[in-house]
C-alpha cells in the first residue's frame, strides 16, 4: 500500500477520515486527469517491462506519483534537473514530459540504466544518464562524492531548478550536503525527496524500543528521521513534508525578507 498512493497512515492522520485507503485512492486516481503530454502508455509499458525483469520492481514510483512529478515539473518550469536514483527511468520520463530543460540522472545499476536509456523519453529533452562507478572507496560518503563530482561545478556550473532524490536512504544527508556545498541549487530551486515517511514508520523510529522483527526497516526509518531532522535544523532551507505516497518532502532555500509592507 505504501508505494501505491495514499497510505493508511496518511488517510488516518491527515485526512481526518475513516474511509478505506483503497477506496480513497481509487477515487483520487479516477478523478485526477492526466495532462495531454503525460506519457501514460510509455510509462505503463515501462512498468510492465520493469516488473518482468526486476524482482525489486516495487522501487518504481507509482503511476499517480509519476503524474504528480510531471505536473509539479510543469509548474516550476525547471531549466536543469538533477535526479539521484534513475532505476529504469519512470520518474525520469515523467519529469522529462513536463519540461523542455535538461535532465542529469544518476544510477549505479547498469542493468536498470540500460532500460532507462532505451525508454522513449520525450524526444526534445536532453537526458544525461550518469552511471555510477562501482564502489571506489570503502566509505559511502566518497562514493556519493564520486557521482556528484561528475557534475561540473565552479562559478559557471549548472545550477539545478529541480532535484529529485530517490536513491539509497542512508545517503540522503550526504546528497543534500553535496548539493548545498557545491551550490548546485538555483535560488528558485526545489529539492523533492521521496520516502521520507518510509511506510509511516519514521515517527516510531524515534522510540527507543524497537521491534526486533522490524530491525532492518526501522534502521532505514531512523536514517530518514535523521535526514528530516537535518533539514529542519539547516537554517538555509525550509521544508514541508507531505504525507503522500511514501512521504514526500519539498525543500527550498529560505525566503528572504526583502520586501516589507510600508509603515502606515
Ligand atoms: C527507489 S529506486 C529509484 C526509482 C526511480 N526514481 C523510479 O521512479 O523508478 C532507487 C535507485 O537508486 C539507485 N541507487 C542506490 N544507491 C545509489 C547510489 N549511491 N548512487 C546511484 N544510484 C543509487 C538504486 O540502484 C535504485 O535503482
């Protein structure tokens, strides 16, 4: 359920309703209308191919979230997009359909990336797929630096108006830090981060007692809590966490108070 749309976590806590999540989800999805350029049939065949070839096909975002990404991209009109975690390209394709800009997407799994590359992306969007090299250092942070390092930096470097983070959860803080320390986010840039409520388990991750049966999941939930807290404590940015899908954060640079209303 957590990957398919509204979680029961979201419906109980945020919609103030006892309606069944499946019923709500069906309603929400049937009432949403796709944009004319939303490549639904391409995404459906991509989903089918991914399910056929990958045991971990559940890693794909659900179709309704793909529509959200497309729509959100259209709203903010990014010129440059950075995606971390391509997998087979479902989110990449959805973003590509909503922009005429350029997308740089990073993935470490060559098998998944080959499907992403062969997918018929919306033709006018240049997509640069970056293959992560195999682990070049025993420490994960260097691994992260390695991939992000391939993106040109410096004064004339690309700044991204949209960043979508959807990769290994234990590295979310590293990804964010890399983006900020390399000044990769434009002033109007938005970072979208997936899975920040991780099956609704993240609030429980702060409790000291952990169900031993759920140890692995709770470890990930704790990493995501650490990420959420890290962003909350960073004075440069503001974040809003939406209890949608598996939890989605919207992060942007803090608004500057430059325009005060005149004294009366
Ligand atoms: C949740 S999936 C991405 C799903 C994709 N956004 C979609 O909508 O279909 C996460 C992906 O991140 C990749 N990944 C994990 N750690 C990575 C890393 N350090 N660098 C690059 N890719 C990584 C995984 O191989 C996996 O394909």
